[in-house]
């Protein structure tokens, strides 16, 4: 681990950023350094501006992807290097917030019925009925389901929730027990694949 990468990671950990966000920020700084073939602490605001245009024009990244990369750079220069750059001259691209697509009950039922097995069906039903995020569901255990109160406790929240308890559908009692039996039998899905870190390019060399 290079010196700048270590400093960046330590500052992210001190502020309790999620592992996913930390990896995305480190990757964004690495890509920035690779683009200019220089360590990021030697790059200036004008080069950041040109890189932002490159991401949007040549690479065609979505505004939200560009915003994440710009946020990584802002974090690096402000919190790691302690440089006071004029970020007003490096605005985030404007994003659109289209209305969500609302599925009908029949469409939802067809998606759930298409599950390959009971374990996948329980995942779909839990996501749809509770509204929790995929990352939150990945940390859910059978013990988090309170069958008596029909509540689900969320331990790994992607954001700060006012209440970490969510109402659970009554079908989760039976489905959860059956899914638990399948996991005990070793029929659980394979673990998450490791995040692709790409080529090992040092940030400070």
C-alpha cells in the first residue's frame, strides 16, 4: 500500500465511511493518477477540471458516477492533503431525478414466481415487502426476524435510519425458517465476489 493510499484510507476510516465507499474513492483517485501518469498530490485544479470533462465527454459516464469521482477528489485534497481549493469552480454535473417505475401487483408476483428456488424467492419477497437495500439484506440473519412482533432488525444500514426496525410480512416466518434450513444444508449461494481493484498503480509514484 502506497503512502497516499494509506493516508486516504485512514481518513476514510476515521470518518466511518463504508467499505464500499472507501473502495470507490480509492479507485477514483487511482484512475485519476493513471490518466495523467502522475501522483494526485502533484495535480492542480485545472487538471481536475479537464479530467471531469474527459469523464463526461470521452468516457460518457453518467452524472452520478462523475459526482462520486469528484467527491473522492474533494475528499482527498480537503481531508488528506489539507488543501483549500476553490471547489465552486469545479461544480458537480446536474442530475435528473426521473419518477420511479411502479410495478403492478401482477408484475411483482411474476418476478417473485420466477425465482429459481425458495432461497431466491425469500430474498425477493423480503426486499419488496420491507423496502430494505440489498446491502442491508446481505447482513440479515434469521435471528433478526422477530416473528412475534413481525419486525425485522437492520444492523448494517446504508444510511442513518430513524428506526432500524422494519415491519415484516407474515409470510417471512415460514419462508425464513425454510430458507434457514437450506443454508444449514449447505445450499446457500456463493459468497460475494471480491471487488476488482484493477491494475496495481501506486498513487504516489
